[in-house]
């Protein structure tokens, strides 16, 4: 059964210099429990697609289904969590209180799903002992870990991540990729992950959807399920290099289409 | 320690220069007394000063509380209903262009010579800076913060109390610092126009009577009132705002 089904979606933005077609006839089907990576050149609308799935952006045309219902229903049922490029932690709240935030709003109690323990989640993202720290005392990587813990506290069925590690250095990013993969294997949640980093896509993706720009559209979906070992792939292996090169070629093809 | 000591050195040097100028140029007492004379006037006129201090303090504190509270409430309405803001904010801006000294007589005509009109003048002086600051404060949330709240299906009420209100706290205190001193100005202006008792009345009377030492003591007392209110605001701010924006 598919977790997310998008078909025929168009999104047009009106700007001062005329309308811009951000998404054109997008179709994608993401099975339940899959780690799906969206990759593409800047301006291809990968973030917009993520925002359409999260009900943050209404499509002009087409249909979006999240677990068989519309995105608004999934959002109200609190089945969706979103991780932004900036951690967007509330600076007046301690780390643990930031993780608790989703449980304090949006009629969480009436959802009737048990939440995860905020302290346990902080342990999971490697921040135990920092519960009462203030966000400004944390590094960029640590802040993003808190944002991930906050996203997981409601046990979401879909985790949408919009270039969450885009502002981090390479080493921090690789470490967080390792942890993200562990979290995915551990929770079994469906993840849609937007990035413009090829190694990140190759490392994380179970399937990688390549998009093209102007207008934003789907170019190709590459299934890596049989290609990679279960769990983390060795980044220095020939296989990893092969997958990354393969993705690069697809991306170049997509850009050539523009 | 030095941060407290340095302004004290600054103030002392000015007082010393004042004493020196009065002595050097042999300034007559009715034009400007020396600091010692003023200090003495504090002692001999303590009862008069205190009797006039109380109504001014009441008016300033009353106006401070009412003006700021009203401004926060209206800013809350403005931030939730854009149409209401578009209709009434320009009107508020227009009223703010009327000098308070021109508005005060009107208020005294309406509310009489009692404390009500003084509180009203003081409240109006506090109102506008708070209104403008709180609108900006409530709007200082980032788009991604609003999107975060939306993904969590937060209600408007939750967005306000969990996000907009805490975000606006630095703006709140910026406005409170302004109105802490402005409220005293408002009360004294109202007392100039017409009142029976108060530091403003005392300032006018002593000026006309050439009781300069008591005049200076009254000025110092009003400054002390404003300074006390300002200090309370700053203390509250350091106690409440412990977080920093990145």
C-alpha cells in the first residue's frame, strides 16, 4: 500500500515578473515505510513538492493522497512531521521543552496515539544530558538533532525532511546521515527527504526520485532496494561510488532536458 | 562593579561642575541654587514633596498600566484581523501626531481636574509606542516557525500563546522602557494644565514664586520617580528574558 500518492500536480507561483510554474504534472508513488530521496537542481520544485504533501502548499491541479486521505486530514491526525532546513527551535524553550512542543498543540491528546518519550528521543539523537540546555548553547548539528527528536515525538507515519543537513559541514552531515538511517530502520516510518547532495541521496535513499527544473517535473525514479546492503552502505566501497556516479548521470540527463 | 561606578562618577562630575559654576559666576539663588541648597530643600520640604509625589506617582503608574494593557490588547486584535488593522492603525497614527500638550486640556475638560484625566494623559503617552512595538513583535515570527505550527495543526490561539507572544517579549520590554519614563512626563504635563496637587503643580507654583530650591527638588523627585519605574522594567526584563535569538 502506498503512503503517499501524487498525480498530475501543478503548482504555479505568481511573481512580479509573471507566473512561474514550480511543479508541472508531478506523479510519484511512495510505498509505506520507504526512505525516498528527492534530488534535483535548484528551482526544480523539490521543496514545493514536499510542502504540497505536508499541506503547506495547495496544488493548482492534481491529486495528493496521504494514506488514502487528503493531506489536510493526515495533518490534522498528526501523522505528518516536518524537519526544515533551519532547526526552527523556539529559543525561549529548553531542549526538552522544544521536543515536547508537538504534544502541547494541535489537539494531540485527542489523537489517541501514544507519544514517544522526549528524554528517550534525546538519547536516540545523542543529546542525553543536554535536556535543560538552551538552543543558543547548541551547535548547528545539535540543533538539527533536536528538531529531528521533536519531529519523532508524535510517532509520525510520514517524516518530511527539507534539506535538513544542507547547512552543516560534511563530517557532521555524514554522522547525521548514519543516525538518520538508524532511526529509519528503527521506526519504520515513511521518509521523504529532499537534498541536493548526491552522496547523501546515495547513502540514504531506498528510492531516489530525480527532478528537472523549469518547469519542475519528475525525470526519473531510481530504485536502490536491491542495490545496497540492508543497513548502512560503506561510503568507501566501489558499490557506493557506482551508485553515486549513476545518480550523477541521471541528474545530468535531467538537467539536459531543461 | 565598575559598570555601576562609572555612571556615578559621570553624575558626580556634573554636579560638581554645577556647584562650581554657581559659585564662580555668583549666580543668584532665585535663578539657580547650588546642589547643596537643593539637598537642603529636600530635607526641609520633605512633607510637601511627598504630598505632591504621591498623586503624580499614582497617575504615572495608573497610566503606565492602563495605556500599555490597552495597547497590548489592541495589538493582539490587529495581528489577528488584518482588516481591522488596515482600518484603525492609520487612525492611531493620526492621533499620535497630536502633541500631548494640545490633547491634555481636552481630556481635562472631559474628565475634570481629578486623577482620572491625569491617568488618561499618561496612558495615551504610553499607548502608542507599545502598540507599534507589539504589532512588530507579534509579526516577528519567521515563516518557517509559522509552517512548523501549521504542520502540527496548531490553532490560532496556540500560535499566539506558544509563538507570537513569547517572540514579542523583547519588543514588549523595549516599549516598556520608553513608557516607564514617558508615563511620568504625561502625568506632569496633565498637572501643568490643571490639577490640585502633584509634582507638576509644584513645579509650576515654585517657578512663579521663585522658590527655586524647591523647584529643583521637585524636578529631582520626578526624575527619581521615572528612574525607579525604568529600573523596575529593566530588572523585570533581565529576570524574564533569558533566551537569546541566534
